[in-house]
């Protein structure tokens, strides 16, 4: 009964929001013509969504919530399809029911392109007849690729093929799909921004914890190259965070391994290298840490000044001989 009442309230809200948006639906300010993907990993429960466009700051196209679903809303965009679609799915509606309800309340649905996927793997997409050619969609098992204003009508099928054939996690598979779209020519206007979102399979109730990947490139001549670079750094810092957790419980060997992996993912990052070297010291591998410290100290004396502070914080040993070795690098 409570869910039914909540769903009714949401639908009334949808009608109000979309009706208000009708007056400005054809405004160029909403013209996020683009290509995107929404997907679901049935093994991990993770949801993902990713997008590229020749439009500034395109992250409002993609929406996802752990344990609920993912949405992409584009073409002449009505952004409220994102949060309201998640609201409806959270209230118990399938992706199909949520999208049908939103479209029914939107008199301008012919200019919308929307895709949704829910926690049961139901996936649905809508490409309105007034979307700008070339436009279309490809729905597969646990994913949907959609695009409009493309140079070629081969984009969405190329995205699907890349997503299905690429190994790795959702982020890597979505990255491959976006790159495949651009390989087909992408947006006929060019490229400017991109974004990617992955949420965990086990919701914690803390959105900042549930977001495993939350990246955006607002303005770049090569947004996908920049997005891939950021994704690689994101992975490196995931290992850094695990290293921090191991340090907290004084598992020095595991911490050193995580920092080393992070350093390999983002070579030359002095932040990562510094904490990797510190972890090596606390793991008893002082000699191995010294050339790493030396490399970091070349960047400037500020890094060297951090060393005694770590001793005070019990993150390096209270051993004057060891500290002198480090400071001498």
C-alpha cells in the first residue's frame, strides 16, 4: 500500500515537472545530443552509465543508484527522467513501467531519447521520432546503447559489439563502447565532454561510498582520451585507498603491494610514489624505498619535509638511522 501511494505521488510529480518543461523543451539549452550506454552486471549487481557529446558538461545525461538502476536521458533532454526514473524504480516499478509512465506524462516525448535498466536486468529504450538523425538504439542483455545526431547510423551497433566483446569490469567495457562509437565518427558536430558512473552492487545508504567510478570531462578536444586517463587514475587511487586501509591495521606487506600496484597504474604520480615508499619502510624494506624517495624528492623539498611529520603520526618508525637515510636521498 505504501509503495503504491509513493508511486502515485511520483507520477503526479512527473506530470508536474515534465508539463512545466514542455514550455522550454525545444530550447537549445537542453540539446545534449550524444551517444551513451547504460548497463548492469548481474554477477556483481553493479550499474554503469557513460556518455560522450559535443556539448558542455554532459554528466546530467547519466544517472545511477546502487540497488535501483541506471538511466540515460538525452537528445532534447528532459533531465528529470533521470532522478524520477530512479524514484519510480526504487518504488518497485520495472524499468519498462518507469519509462512508460514518464513518456506518458511528457507531451514532447518525440524529441526524447531515454534508456533505463533495473536491478532485475530489465532494459528498455525510447528514441522519439523527432530525434535528430542519425539516431537509433541497440538493446542487448543487461545493456542499452543509444545515440542521436551521429555522423553514421552504425554507431549504436558498434557500441554494442564492443561492449559485448571487451573483457574486464563495467567501466572498461563501457569505455570500449564509447571508443567504438567515436571510431564510427561519433557526433557529427565533433566532441567536447564525457562522463562515466559506476555504482556498487551492495547499497550502503551512503551515495559517496556506493559510487565506485564518478568521472566527468566537461570541456576537452579529446574527451574520451581524457576520460580513459582519469579512469586509470581512479583505479590507481582505489589501490591507494586499500593501501591506506592496510596501513591502519598495520598490514605493511599488503599496503606495500597496493601502493606498488597504484604506482604501476599511474607511473610518475608523486603522491602515489611517496606513500608507496613510506609503506615499504614500514614493511621493513628500507633499501627498496630509498630510490623511490629519491625520485619523489626531485620534485621539490616539500616532499622531504613530510618525512618527520609521518614519524610523529606513527606512519614511519621512530628510528633516527632510518629517517636519516631517507632524508639523505
